[in-house]
């Protein structure tokens, strides 16, 4: 476990980064009974069977939520007034978040003609359609369901806005405005028994949900003491998506610094916080390969669930029990863990477009491996200015054959997902890993590496086994 701790030095910074600083969680009551221990305390809301968008958890909006069709009231297509080709692009790329009841922290719906004419949430002097054109072009924060808006789709949106975002009276068939959530995601879709859950909760760790205030960009940390009696591995995990309207993304960390059980507070990440699992819209259940367990920890560890909420849309009844469900197992034959690639050496000049920073995990470091390492997932992580991240493997060192491990292009901060590698990508001793991040600086000031949201990061966390084979100094490989 020491190795893990060491590794986290870097990690720490990084993930904590998102969290901002502040006083530590200072909660008193440690009655963490249900939330931090087993079995589906939240299973009912969580997710499969077509409810991952959290419709049922939000009683007050019951009538309209999640289904833009409801809004039209008279059976006309929900997208009435929007030209058919535009509605199709929106349905495929935007409505998973910008639904009639906006989901995952999106600030407004984009399902009716009127939705495009009203003042934008972030700038009341401009109509929404203007910001739409801005956000789908490459020099602004990119937006779309999987981070990849095709050129023709982008052009369809941009052209419509450029022509004045005019109303259309075409009768087109209604593109399905409420795409079915993936039934394969959520605790109920796991092929194993859920034995541990970590979820957002009210102060004191009660079953009660966390009341999500009316703010943008809230990083909230929920703390737990270890529910584990012995060293334990994870065999699978699933996201629990409760109040999907305001849930933007979450990351679960492990730390050896004791945490209040059932605590809620601002995020103040300990120096050894290590990434265990993370989720953003589009993220899926994760199953470890047969015979491989992911390091989870033991009785002396604590856990921190860091959740990013975005309640820009202004739901005053937002209440959340989101988090993560694990199937655990006694240690398996092979141990998987997380190591970091990328760089902390970041300095992005004012107005730079397509600025690149590169981090190398050199052959001299991978030569320390006693044998091949199997990489089973990548989790690219940057902040708001990140446009693309890729990791390439050079076989046998610089100049060797190149293989792409992951190419997240475009990267979207609003949609950071884990990329599984199945079958695993094998890293051999002596291979070199090069991670390159691309940034567009729209802030008007130079931007450097740092932990705050206005700073930047360039990391690819990779999950690999056998991790115990890796010397501690090689778990953070960011040169
Ligand atoms: C994965 C969820 C998701 C998808 C898919 C998505 N968005 Fe967003 N969108 C967000 C979130 C979260 C915000 C608020 C935070 C921010 O501004 O980045 C947002 C904000 C916006 C804004 C800014 C509004 C303002 O007032 O500043 C625009 C414009 C926008 N989205 C347009 C789009 C368009 C057009 C699409 C489809 C091509 C799309 N989005 C797809 C999540 C999403």
C-alpha cells in the first residue's frame, strides 16, 4: 500500500485540483450507517431500467421531466419550430443533457424553438442560439454527447444560427427527444452482488440526500471511514446516478489520513489521495478482467467521494444520493492499480490556440518493470481549456513503432469518461509512453499547472496490472 501512497503524490494534486481548497469537512456526527455500507441503499433510484436520468428522484418536476414531448402539450413534435435537420443534430448530440429538464448540470434546455431565443444563462445580453454557435466551434469549449460533433452536424448548427436561428414550420417526424438511458449501466446491471456503496448524503451520513444549493461549479466532498475488515479488492463497479439534473461528475479517492465517517464539506484533499473510480455522463459500469482485482484498501484506509455539481439551471429542490457501488472480493491473484502519465509542466500563453504540452514516461522508467504490464483503462483528465489528450506508446523506446493507447479528441470537460482497453494493451519493459495535451486559452491571461479550476492539468490515469510489480517511483511517470 505504500506504493499506492507514493503514487498519489502526484495524483493528489491533480485530482484535488478540481476541488478547490477550503476548510476540511468538519462534521460531527459519524453515524454513517447506510450510505457507506452495503447493498443498495440507493439501489432503487440508481439506475437501470431506464431511469438513469433520475426522473423519479425529483418529485416536483414529475410531469415534465426528461421528456420534452410533454412540453408541447398538444401532441405536436417537441422540436416544433426548429428545422428538422437541426433537431436531428440536437437529438443526437445535445439532448442527453440539454433535455427539457436539463440533466448533468447543463444550464438550459435546447428542445424548443423558444429555448434558443431566451437570454443565455451565462450572459443575459445574448440569446442562447449565439452561445450555441460559439460552443460548438473549435475555439470555444466544445460540447456534444460523446465529445465528437461531426463536421456536417457542426455546420448544420452554425449555419442555422448564422442565418438568424429562424423558426421553421416544417413538419418533420419528431426525433426521439428522450433517448433511452443505457440499461447496461447502474448497480442493477452488475453481474455480481453489490457489497459496498459510497454516496452523497446529508451531514451526518444519514440516508438523507445532500441538498444541492443553487450554484455553479460546486465541488463537494463526502467522507467515509473504511467499511473494510481486511485488505480487499474490487471486482466491478457501477455509477449510482440519482439527481441527474445537477450531477456533473464524481471521483472516489482513497487516503490513509483518517476521515470523518459521514462527513460533508468543502474538498480539502489529503496529500496521498489516490484515484479509485470516476464517472461523467456517458460513463459505464466497469468490470475487472477475470483473476484481476483493483486495489481497494483495508481497515486503515478512508475514502473521499468528490462530486462536482452544477445547478445553473436553478432547481431549488435538487437533492442527491449519487455515488458508486462496488462488488468486492478477497484479494485476487493479480492486483490492478492506477498510475499517472502526463505532465505538471504546463504554461499556456494568452490566447494560444492548439497549444501543446507533452509528458514522457521514458524507457528508463519502464525498464524497471519486471515484466509486461497490462493496461486496462485510461482516464484522461484536464480542466476547462483542454481540447485533446492522447497517449502514444513507442515500442522499445524513442524511434520505435508507435501505437496509440488513447486519443480523446476532442476532450470535453463536461464529459470526462474512462476509456476501457479490452483486450488490455500490453506495455513491455523499455517501451516509452508519450502523453500530449492540447489547449486553447480563452481566459485572457496566461494559464499554468495548478489545482484550481482556472488552472490546467494534463494527466492520463491508467489502470494496469500487475501493479504490485511496479516500484513506487514508477507509479507517477510524468517527466
Ligand atoms: C454531457 C452533457 C452535455 C452535452 C451532451 C451537451 N452539453 Fe452543453 N452544457 C453542459 C453543461 C454541464 C453546461 C454548463 C457548464 C458549461 O457551461 O460548460 C453546458 C452549457 C452549454 C452552453 C452554455 C450556456 C451558457 O449560458 O453559457 C451551451 C451554449 C451549450 N451547452 C450548448 C450545447 C450544445 C449545442 C450541445 C450539443 C451539440 C451540448 N451543449 C451538449 C452539458 C452538456
